[in-house]
C-alpha cells in the first residue's frame, strides 16, 4: 500500500522537477551562444539600412525550400508583400517589420534569423528542433515597400500605416489585418525603429532598445493576453541588460485606438513592440541589428518553452520609461547680443536626416534654448566667455568640391569664413567638408533662435575659437575625426 502510493507520488515530482529545470535551462540562452549564431548566419547581402524592396526579393526566394512563401497582396504602387512561414508547432507567432518604410533595423535581423533557421550540424540543431516542433512562425518582413523604396515613414498615400488599423484605407493595412485574422497568432512582434534622441528617462544613456506591451484600452488594463506580452518582455530585458546595460527603455503605453499594435493586442494576440533606437558609433544600426537577432531568437525560445511564465508583470514595470531628452550638441553659457546687451544662454541642437540620391545628408537647427539642464548632449560644450559670431563667405570661388581640401576648409574657418563658393556642382550633393559649400546661392542661413540653421562661430575677443557648421562642432585648436554629411547649397 505504501509502495503503491509513493511510486506515482515520486514520479509526479520527478516529472515536475524535470519540467521546471527544463524551463530554467531554456528561458535564458547564453549571450555568447546567441552572438555566435548571429556572426555565423548574418545575411551578407544586407550591409546598410537603406535597402529597397527589390533587394529583398532574391533573399526571400532563396528560402523557398524551407519556408512556405505566399504573396499576400500588393502595395499602393504595386510592390509585392510576402509572408514566410516556418515550423509546425501548435503555438503561432507572427512577426512583421517595416510598417514604417524608414524603420528597417529589424528587417535586417529577420533575414539573419531566416538563415539561422535553415542551418544544421552547427551545435544549434536541438534549438531548431524545439522551435520547429513547438512554434509555427509567420514573418512579414516588409509591410510598407513603397515607403521603404523612398526611405520615408509613410506609404505612397502618405498614410501612417500604424494609424490605419481600423479604417484600413491602405491596401497594406488590409493585408496586415487579414494576415493576423487568418493566422490567429498567440504572440505577435511589432518591429519598429524610434528616433535616436530617445533616452532612458533622466539619464544620458540612449534607449538603444525600447519595449512595450501595448495597451488594448484607454484604462491600460492588464488581461492574460497583455500579461503574457509583459512577461516575455521581462525575459527579453534580462538578456538586454547583459548586452546594453542601462540602455533599455519602456515605450509609452498610452492607448492609440487606430494603431495596429494596440488593436492586435485587443484582438487576442499577445503583442510585443520592439523599437530600435540609437547606439553611439553605429549610424547604420549594424550592432542594433545584432541585438534584434539575439533578443528575437531568445524570445522565441522563451515562448517555445513557456519560459516567460517565470517572469512577472512587476519586472516589466520596473523597466525605466523612455525619455526624449537627447540632443546632438548642447552649448552652455554662450553669449548672444540683443539690443547692445550680452546674455548667456544654453542652446540645444539636433541634426535630422534628409534623403537624396546619394543616400542622405544632415540638416541641423536649434531645437530649444534658454536653460537646457534637463537635456543631455552626445556632445556638450561649456562656452563660458565665448560670444556668438556670424561667419563670412569666401569671395574666391573654387572649381568644385573636390578642389577644397579639409585642411583648406579649416584654414578658412580659422579666418572667420563659414562658407565657400563653387563654380561646378549640384545642389544637395553630399560632401564631408567641415565648411558650407554654396553653388546656387550667395548666402547661407544662420542664427541662434529656435528653428534657426546652426552655422556660426564661438569667438574669444573676436577671434573664432569654435565653428558650428550645420550643427557639427569643430574645435579649431584641437581637431578630431568625425563623420560629416553636409550638402551643397
């Protein structure tokens, strides 16, 4: 009698112990193993973030043997939107990227992941078998191909697809909604990029990755669906703190009734938003691409093993909020003259990307001024004792940009010339010179008030000490290497 009772009793606890230990083993993969997988399977054909729809088509087709490919429909301008399905498990997961055309970081990571899922005999076969048997994955790697080709946020109708979940004016929105309804995923990954100026609130650290379990109502309540997303994010954050400690933020969860993430959560899919921000020294977001690969693969592993159940919503809410307090350059205590009086003020400068045929150039302006102590700069200059000084245009025209060396540009800046003229060149032509180049105009814009183009000197006793050229800080006494993307005016 005693033996008959203990045998199933002990068996139960042995099974429970094995199941629990298996979850612990699976819920957090070693960083080194994830990193090695990325390096082995990184898609070599994608090297920068401004790829186009046509660039992806051969990459999609090469996976046709292991993935089920399906054209879901076409964009406003007639470009195909394709889904890629892999796995045979009972838990369905849908991942969609580039709803905004210029938010391409996660798209790169998905193609790295496709390569990984097709690999074999490399030490990861046990993981692939687990994922394949437990999960059914549906990927839509580029929802907004028209926006991607123009590298702009909105689609060809100038509609923000993430505000078209209900009205579904755009064919791309109809396609995404139908894909979700037909597949009925338990989990969804909504993959985006955010501005590089997002920080972990009240700190100078960039929010390199921000995460969110979107709200499904104005009250931002938590049900089982949203709760699962929060738990999964808590596990993702544990890995992220090893990769980018202190650089993970929680995106604003205010309910947006038109947004896809909010509504897909509302429709019963545990939805996880990943926002890829900035990382110093990574303008093409190749390191952030690697981070995306690692956290997505880790999250799929959590879902396949239900490892997310070990995390809590409290751990999710412990992730600090996003701030929007970063600037490219903050100049403190700069002296400006108004009606004969000198006033010390701080100015905060941001540089924005503008698309052109050569990729992009930067356009800088004063974002704010006055007391800027709550903001953080990628660069900060104490300008105490330095005065705002307008620059001059060098009168002798050069033949072209190629005839101006960096040394010559610095020499002219030291003499108080902010701009040079060229006889030949195209407006909006990109160059890397630390000086303004004029072709179609004799003047340039400058100023220190909000919205002004930031082209001026900081002078000591009338002599230029620093040049601010399109928002780039040029120390005229201690030069440094920096990537400059200016344009011909």
